[in-house]
């Protein structure tokens, strides 16, 4: 069992829920960060009671520094320490080509995802330094390694998150702090599941499936397992790394 709690920012999303369920088996507590979905967070917390010490929903609005600080403080008050912060939050993004993206769309996704992550980092680092340990795991995108047309709105801010993760790893390692990233491929969960249901034709998705070395789309559990590894003591000598979890899509 890893000491302290895991705080999952974006814990009510499709991938966030899978990550919370997986981490509940390995951490003393799981704090489920939400912005508007209090009921979803509480329902998820209720299902984790057998594994975590009464998993805790915490309001965490990435646009509000006070909300982020309160989420961290509430987590420490309940569990005594935060061992890992998982960043699995994001904007519901369509698939526009670069030529059709307007400035307001860029501002929204950069503000929520990239600037939101910088706020999480700024708030969490003092806790981690006082503890002399702690780590960040951010969910990014395989698009920064194998770009599918139409994915710029998603991949551009996540490239910034990856760069910041590497900076944290290099600068904060002397304080016992790690930072890693998980880059999902085509995942049949959350926004990926919505895309499969509503975007493009079944034949296009079948062609995409055939491009994957393992010949299947991923699921939330596949991503959750990778996050759990990087967040745990099993990865204590791994930092500044992006683990691509795509079934071989980017080969």
C-alpha cells in the first residue's frame, strides 16, 4: 500500500473514473477531484469504500486557485499526506482542422488544460517538498508521437503539459519529487467512446483498429494500469518519462 492519498483531478471523467478505481487498491485514500459533477464524484466515492478510506470528493476548479488549494488541503486533512496527483482533466474537444480553429477555442483548451495544470503544480509542489516525496502523473496524448489530422486542439496543450512534466522532473528530483506522463492511443472510454459513437463512420474506425499492432482499441483499465504504475513506488526510479499506451498504434 502506497502511503498517503492519490488526488485525481478530473476523477469523474471516463478515464478519471477508471484511474480512481485502480488507485483505490493501492493507496490509503483517493480524493476525487471534480468541477461540477458533485453527484458523480460522490457516487464513485461510494463504490470505492471497500478499498480506500471513504474516498473523498473534492471540488477542484482548474480556473480557480482557491478551489485547487482547498482541494489539496482537504485531501491532506483527511489522509495526512498526498503521495500522487493525477492530472486527467480536459476539455470536450471536437476534431477540427487547424485551418478552422478560432482563437477562442485555443484559449479555452490552453486555459483549462495547460494553465490549469500549471496551477495544480504550483499548489502541489509545496506539499510535496514538505513531505520530501510525491509525484505527478499527467494523462496526455499519443498525437504528439503519431499525429492524426484534426487533433491539434487536444495535442498542442498536452505537448506543453509534457514539457512542464519534464521540467518538474529535472528541477524537483532533488526534493524527492517525480513527474511522468501517460499518452493514450485510441481508447474506448470517455471522449474516445463519444468519438467512436458519433464521429466518422464505422468503416473508418475499423480501418483505424487495423492500424493498431494489437488489433484492438484500448480501454480505461489499460490507461489506469499505466497511471497506477507510474504513481507507485514500483516506478520510484522513473521520472520525466512519457509512457505511450496505444497498443502499437504509433509504431
